C-alpha cells in the first residue's frame, strides 16, 4: 500500500502569511495527488487535483506543485476563511487510495 | 447543482449490520465512479471503497474487505454501503463522494455532508 506522509501535522500562522504544506508518498505516484480542505463539522472540499490543477471556484491564492513522491500545497496569503485542516490524497494505480494524516492550520 | 445526501447512519451494537445510502442528483449518476470515505471522531480521512459505473469493478480498503459491500442502483441514482460484522473501530462519519476520472484526472470532486455510524454496546 502507498503511504502518504504530511508535514507539519499542525501550524500556526497569521493572516497574510505564506503557508506551505508538504506531502510525501512512499512510492512514485506520478501526479495523482489531490488536496482537500476541511472545516470543522463540514465535508471535505476539493482544492487541487493532479498535483497542480486548481478546482473551479477555488481562489488563486491556493497552488499545488510536485510529482513523483514529493508534493506541496501553498497558500500565498492566508485569509481568515483558510483556517482549516488540509489533506493530501493519492489516486494512483488500482483505485485503492490513501490520505495523508492532515495538517491543521490555526490562527497565531 | 450536484448534490449527494447520505442517510442510514445509526447506533449499532458490535457484530451488527447497517446499510448506508447516498442519494445523488444534479448530474448523470450512471456516468460516474463513486466512493465512500469515512472519518472517525477527531481523526483523519480514510478511503473505504470505490465502485465503477456498471458495478463491474469494486475496490475496498483492507479493513473493509469481506465485511463491507459497495453497490449502486443507477435507476434510483443511489449508492449504498452494506456494513456487516461492525466493530467499534468502524465508528465514523461516512461520506459518499463522486469520482471525477478521465484525461489523467482521478479525484473526489463532490462530497455529501456525511452520516454518523456509531458502533457501541
């Protein structure tokens, strides 16, 4: 099974900060990497698919990069509504998927 | 507007069974793979199962194999998850999600609001 490791598990940041979350796969997954945002009590929301494609309606301050085993999600200027938990997810191979453990972004 | 509405979550005893449903609307349900994802209280997301449009392919997380069955009824625009031999560790909010697949894209683009399954005596 492909393991996904996110770092950090949590971070504190201020409005306006640039924030980067990383995700590492235990084997190459090409660009089959998605990022989701989840707010408390709500369903996850797709932000980025195939490592770097922005889902329709998602603000351009969100961006993704990487391929192979190393990926990152960057928020260029953190906004109050961005405080949430972020998950990476691999969708490579035979449709048996795994999520990272999540990164909680909190207000400093 | 794409909508996914889960139902069927309940309190069930260990060893019991439960069937979750997901009603889909706003898109051509029969054209999409579908998925179940769960989240234990205070924990992260865990993919559970995927199903192809015609039910010819089904995939499960190891912990669900032999106990859970994913199915669908395209005439009713509905997705199901039959859960048997339930354990305390199956306690979670269960989400159904639509799979966008094609052109190099494989992702979960729409999610329901979730339904809570609690396994406890």
